[in-house]
C-alpha cells in the first residue's frame, strides 16, 4: 500500500511539474548525426547495392529504422524518466535481455555469420539482442547506484554486488563471441560507478583486473591472439587478420586532408570488407579526408557534452545517472569504433552509432535518446 501511495504521489508530482522544452542543442546534434550517417551510408553502399538492383537499398532500410526510432523517441521523450527505475521495468528489461542473449547463442536459433552468433531473425528481419542488453544494463546501473548511495565507497559490499549483473551480461555476450560490445558495457558501468562516488583506488583495482581478464581471454584462442596482434602491423598480415585494417588505413591515406569527394573513394569497391557497418568511418576518411573525420568526431563530442550537461543539471540522482549512462553508452561505442578503424585499438566488430547500417540498432539508440530528452525537460525542476 505504501509503495502504491508513493507511486501515486510521484505521478501526481510529475503531472504538476512544469516541463522545460527539450534541449535544443541535443536535438540539433542528433539531426546532424542522422543526416551525416545517411550520407556516408549512401556512399559506402551504393556500389554494391546497385548490383542487387537498388542503389538506395541500404539507405531505405536505414530510413525505416530511423522512422521507427523517431516514433520510439517521441514516445520515450514523453514518458516521465522516473518510470524507468520501477523495479518491474528494470527486472523485466534484464530478463528479456537474458532470454534473448541465451537464444542467440543456441545453434540453429541464432543467425551464424562470419564465425559469430550475434543476431536473431524474426519475420525476415535480424537484430542484435546485445543492443537491447546495453540499455537494460544502463537502467539497472542507474537504479541500483541510486539506491546504494554511499555504500558504493565499499569495494566488497558496494561495488562488487553492483557489477554482478553487468558481469553476467558480459559473459553471455562473450559467448557470441562479441568482446567489443561486452567490453563497452563494462566500460559504461565503470564510468557510472565513478560518477556515483566510488573510490579511485577501487577503480584502479578493477581496471587492473579487467585488463588481466581481457588479456587472458585474448591469449586463450589463437585466432583472437592473431587479431589482437595484427593491428600493430596490419600490412605484414595482409593475407590474414590484418587485411581489413590495412584496407582501412589505405582509405584514410587516400583521403588525405580534404578527401576525394562524396562517393569518389575506391575502397568500397569490394576492397574494404563491411564498409557499411564496422568500418564505415574509413569511408568518411576517404571521401572527406581528415577534415571530415574531425567533423564526425566533433559531432560525437558535442553529443557527449549535451548529454553530460543534462546529467549535471538534473537534481535527481537517478536522472543524472541515467542521462550519463545513456550518453556514455553511445559515445563509448563511437570512440571504440573509431579507435579500431584508425588502428589504435585491436580490430573488433562494433558498429558506429547513427552511421553503421542496422535498423534495430538505430531504433533502440534513438529510443534511448528520447529518455535523455525527457530528462532534459525536467532537469532542474525536481528534487529528491
């Protein structure tokens, strides 16, 4: 009864709260990211897509994803963000994520492609359960860290219990295998723990432990070790693991300072594998050069600044952590992807948000941005 009364009071308070307009800077940056993503996706795919009968095939599929994402974003931007800390919402999201992640690794159920099972196919459409799991973990971390309070300063009784759920999700995604996505979840979780007030010596211990686990995982299989070491000299391994990164670096070299012009790059002509997904940033470098790469990086930095500004202005701890978590989840993935493509990180399969093809991915990302928008509307208005 008390919980029901509390929920009714919260709902009443939310109805009485006068909402601010949605953060205009966030909307502007989002629109620019979507437009830039469509432009680059067109350049990356039209050559191969025209052989399939429709030069705009990938762009059209992406537009469908953006349309669905827009509907989802409008919906989540109007749902009071405190709804997402309800126990049943968080538990439900985690349960659905666990079921989907287990299904995807079952032979014959998950779609097997290029040595990995990362997709499920429903009604002819495939999607990655890990994309949903990333946001479910953000909801969990924001909710749990809010309730933990000062207990987070304890390593054994504060941090370790909080990391159990992200750890389980990490292990499930690792079975696909998909180390990059699993790693991005742990990085985002760690950032939220730092924001929540954990002690730096505990963070350092976790970083050392994480590096140790990552090193063991890489060395435990010859192909993973080969991929890990190939990024140090990809041209020496052009016939094997280094081929994709070598072609990516050739693209950047060809682009130079100002690029070859939209659609003029050559690496998309079957030289660079998956130019529409994991390595789409290389198309930016070849078509628009160093200047274009800096512009894309600047857009993601602007998105990060907008998101973190919303987080710092929110007086509600849960809202601040949720805003920071959504922002970090998207930008950490973006910077990991770009680090891989330019050769400063080992090659892994991680899409670039708003740019890489994938209707489900962009829909879920936009739905998350909708939650961020709702937090921006109430930031500074609510006290806990």
